[in-house]
């Protein structure tokens, strides 16, 4: 557990003007209020909020977030009131703690709609201030790290909720490190046999070619140096969960997966990224359909990198990711890497397009369960990137149709959609869009959503809007 001075030093290391006095007071306040309370593990309860605050320092969060993390369970689990927190630590901290307390209260309710209602509240809280989500993710991550102390049925429920909701949210906000750790712990809990089998095979491969990763790194470094590219190269095996996901998606066995090793090349500039890519492709055979350029078309969460698959040094098939150091920082830490409030701007979640889209689904859903189903669709997706006639980029899940595209542009465009031109040709509305398609949506004022659309659309936003129209229409008929 972090000591008081260690936590303060960590915050001061990236924010020299942090309110040292408030941080110290919050640490002592949490210690006193939680007193002799214990966690399931038998550890003092106050170790949890302190660890959550510690996780947030890795993402260089502001002192208001660190203080809110220290206090996040005080209103719910002790005799502390929100007014008391407001008086001692100010409005901003009180608002964050209030958002987190409301969430915690719903989490304890039982019933089938609990998970959905919980997510609904989280969305509303993070639309006010995105930092609520970051603290919640750190809270969930620490709870996952201590999951093995819980009884089996509780472990399974928490792991499933993490895999369904919190890990995709971490990915949406770009916090890759957090997502991967959550995925791994949840995977080991929910699919133990699959997890153990993949780990055993990875161990076997490691023993077979124990020095292959350093050898490949050395060769790639030599390739870059010979061409005057300054870089840092790291290599690692893909995580058991990401290997398992790939096996599921491709319906392939472990042995059929070739690129279970990934190498990352970090360089200074974007030009260096493309130069490094040219060096790799000119020396090694490229694997067809494995190249992706997320620099010119970033993922919706801001992720940027070049990905390619090649038959690399020593004839080993590998994945290579090439990015700048700055991109790497953003890719790993996400939203937290370039904080809006550092420039004194607002931290409203509504600034993020995907949160606005989830809020729109919330508006249109009939009940919490339907909302959860549609938002899961919205969050879990491998992307295809399509363009509007003006050249704007729209990211959609694989399998999307022109109707999904229309709703992604605007709800009104979706509602009044009558047809679509894909790359200049009129195509049926159920056509599946491909990467790079240019889509022009044709609309008519008197057009309304069709029940048929619900059978082929794949985005949560489109499904929610269509179902809402159908519901309203039925009411009017009766």
C-alpha cells in the first residue's frame, strides 16, 4: 500500500502545483473514516481507495481526481456526508464523489436490470465529467486484482460485468493497459480451461525458442540502423485473451494462428513511421490483408499506429506496429494522456462523440435492458472506415450497412433514408459496407424507418432508433 508521502510525491512528480495540503488531508480523512473496516481479503478497507488513487497517478490525473479516488467510498460506507466533503475539499471533488457514490449504490441492488441500470447511471455521470469514468475504471481494476478473495458466484458476476462493460469502456477511452489487464483477469476467471490451455501452449513455445524475441528485435534494430532510422523496438507475445478472441473470430485453432508475437517500433516523427514501414516491407514478405493504417485513419478512441504482418527474421511470422513516441503515450493512456482540463477546459464527457451516441441510445431505449443490449453492440466492434461525399470519416462496426451509416451521420438522416450510393453506384440498403467505401445517403422527407431494417442493421444506435419508431407507431395505431 502506498504511504502518504509516496502518493503526494507521485502526484507532485507530474503536477508540481498540486494541492499538497488537500492531498494529505484526504489521505488522513480516508484512513480515519474507514477506520477498522476490512475488505474480503482481510486487508484494512482504506488500502482500497489508496490503491485506486495510486493507479490514477500512473495516468497523471489531476489532484481533484486523486482526492475523489481517496474519498470515493466514504459517503457510501461511513457516516460522511457530501456536504462535509464539499466543505473540506470543494465543489469539484464533491461532484466526483457524488457521481461515484450513486453508482456504488445501484451496484448493490439486485435484480436482472441492475447491470443495465448501473451502466445507465455511469453514462449519465461520465457525460457530466469524464473523470468519473476514469476513477470508476481504476476502482474496478483494483477490485479485479483482488477478485480471488471473493466467493465463486460473485467472482463470475464481477468478471462477466467487467468483460461486458468496463473493459470495452476502457478501450473506447483509449486506456489500453487497463483494458488488457481487466480482460486477462476476467478471462482467467470465466474461461479457466481455455485460459490455462493457451498459457501452457505459450510456455511450450517459449521453451522451444526461448531467445527468438531478442534475436528478432536485434535484427529489426539492425535493419533500421542501416537505413538511418532512430527508434526503440520492443517485442512481446500477445495476451492469452487476445489470442483466444482471435481463435473465436477466425474459428481457428491455436496452431493456425501465426502472428502471436507482436513487435513495436517507436520513432520520432510520422515521416519516420512510413520510412520504417517501407524498410520492413522491402526486406520481408508482407502477409496479404494484414496491413492497416491507423495513422491516416485513427480509431474512434484516438488510437494511431501502422500495423503490418510479415514473414520476419528467421522466417517467423510476426505482427509489426509502428508509431511515434507521442502516439504510443496516447495509445496506452488514452484520454488521460492529453487532459483537456490541463488547459483549463471543461471535462464534460459530452465532448466525446461515442458518449453522445450512447446518450442518444439511452434517450430512445424503452427499458434499461434494451439500452444495455444496444450499447454493447455499440462498444464491441472491429471497425470499418467509410467516407461521406465531403470526405468525412465515419467508423462503423464490421458488417454495417448504409442504414447504419445514415444513423451514424445523424438520426434524421437515418429516419428519412430511402437509398444509398456506394462509390457512385446505387446499392440496396442491406449491402455490407467495406473499408474505404464512399457512401452517399439518399433521403426523402416523407420516409420513415422500416421494421425490415431491424433485421440487418448492426449498430446499437440504428437498432434503438428503429425500435423506438416502431413502438411509437404501434401506440398511435391503437
